[in-house]
C-alpha cells in the first residue's frame, strides 16, 4: 500500500485537505469493488490531535510521524492559517524532514508557502493560488513561480493552484500510480466536470470578464452561445442596445479591454477546451468563429505563446 499523509494545522482550508483525500479514498473504493486490494493508506496528520479548519469543522489528526518512516506522498495544504504555520519552526522542520522520507511531496493552494519555507522549492518551478502569487514572489524569490498553471511537477515535488486544483493534482497522482483508466473512473465517481491537465489556466477568461460591474454578464453568455456567428462590433452593440461608440467606451470601462480583445480571449479559451477534448484543429477553428486555422494560430501565438496543434498534442 502507498501511504498518503495529508498535513492539517489550525485554520487550514478544509477542501485542500478533503479534496485530495477523497480522490485517494475513491481510488480505493473503485479497485476494491473490482476485487483488488486498496492501493492507498490515507492519514490526516497534525501536530495536535484536533485541528479546527478555517470553515469551522474540526479534524481529528494522527500524530506527526517520526522521521525515517517511509511515506509515499506527503501533501501540504494551504489556507488562512498558512502564514502562522510558516512561523512554526518545528512544523517547518518536520515538513523538510518528512519530505526526505517521501517518494513525492505535494502542496495544495498556498501550502506551497510551507514547502518554500522549508526550502523544498528553491530553484524549482512552482505554482500557488493566483491571489497569493505577488506575496509568494516577494517572500520566496529563489522559487521559479509560475502564476497560471493548475499544477506543476518539478522532479518529485508537485505544487497546485487554489483549492479545487488539489483535486486535479490528486487525480494526476492517481493516474501516475494506477493508470489513466482508474483516474478517469475516480473523476466520474466524484462528478468532476473535466479531468484537467496541469498546464491549463487557473481561472476562466469569461469569469475574469465578469469581475466588472455585471452590466455585460448576459452579453458574455450570449457570446459563448454564438462563437461561430457574427460577433462584430455592430452586432455586439445592437445586442447590448447601445450605439457603437457608447458600447465600446462602456465595455472597456467595465472589463478593462476592448470588445475585439475580449472576443479573441473568449474564443481562444473555448478553442482550448475543444482541443483538450481531442477535436481537430480545423473543426475547432470553425466552431469557435476564427474563420480560418491561420487566424486561430496567430491568436494562440499572441495569447498563449504556442500554436493550436502543439497545444492539442500536449494536452
């Protein structure tokens, strides 16, 4: 059995703990239903027996294991309590030592700060929650922080982005251990919308556009339903019941970008999802309204720094 240890500490993010834990538990359930032995031994460990999460739920943790006992995977979650945990020298030293016992070490969300505090990320590529990236970069300049991916593997150290990305990370660990078939079965059991690869962006471009005052939320929904149709400035302004000039000005005020730039970003995000599902490039270009493969290729290079064919092959 592979021993999985998930660290808990005061004010830890509950889903950072329970999300990965449930992925491994569901992998056990899936294989045992097939008559095979459970592949994982799963433990929540803590410096104190009872830990109150930031959600108010109290977790019962096993004592921190002594160094020298081999462990397959150490998972360090994040949460509101991570800054205080970083100041707990005994806990940080335990993480550093336990990582040496582990085949692999992983963090969820701002748990990357604990790994960095323990010196485990120096010189490595890493990711954390997008909202903590600026703070992380200031505190840990020796880490090669990347703000966009859902999760990153650098050697035997894995880091993941915010909260639910821990589920994506755990599914990838299960796939590495037990194969893609089992990982997909677990994803279906957990009703995960999509088993996301690590290089995907942390958050939706359409969701980002909705950070404004909400005036154009319905328009964005209509755009997503009509990507292959006429999305000219005239058509958008007409749908928003505004003049072209008024629409352009107010849209930029609300979203921080021109309508043309927003349309391109929405189309590229939709194309990424289609390519990740295996759709051909030419069909994707047509369905997303690019008009031609070359137009889509130029957009991908400008926004993502790669072309659609390479993106499809990678993901």
